[in-house]
């Protein structure tokens, strides 16, 4: 493949503290994977939820493929994520018992050509945690400037 697809949720690290990361496959239609390969997807507002023991991603936008014709897809439909039973059980326990959430971090195409979604079990940051993140980012930027 000539171009590398790596779509990131940049806001996620500011809003959430990550506890655990997983890489999940995505159940897609033909026109959806073609749009992803063109880089026309967004995961900024997306989140994951469990339904009947299966994990889905909601609000992940995949633009309609222009050559799909009548066999296109719905851009904001829920898409099933593919994980092992043990991983699903761990995520379900964490969601129920600890009050955590699952957010997508990165959408990419692996070396075999399959679309994968990196997700994280996360806890929302408080306002003072966000201030600390901003302060740390500013000091790191200042240090990099002084070393040039």
C-alpha cells in the first residue's frame, strides 16, 4: 500500500486518562472500507458501548464512497467491534463495576489490509487534571524551544 491510514482521536488524551488499550477489528461493508482507505473517516465524537455481550462503536463517521452507487452505506451507523470473549468480559466488568468508558483512539489499516480500531478503557479527567495536562504540555514545549 502506498499511503498509510492512521486517523487519530487527538482530543481523547486531554479528556480521559487511559487505563487499558485494546486493538479491535471492525465489521464493515465494502464501501466503508474503501472510504477508510481514502482517509475519509473521523472518530473524534465516537464512543463504544456494549449490547447483548457485543461491543459496538457509535458516532464514528465514515464518509460515503462516491463510486458505491445504490450499494452505499450510512455514514454514522453503529459498527460492531471484533474482540475475543475474554477481552469483552474484562471490558464488561470494568464498565459495570468501575464506571469507566471505552473510547476509540486510533483507526488504522494493518499490514494485512484490515481496518482496526485501537480502543481504550478510560476514566474521565477532572478539571484540575486537565489543567495539569495543559501546564505539562506548555513546559515541555518551552523546554524544546530552549534546546534548539
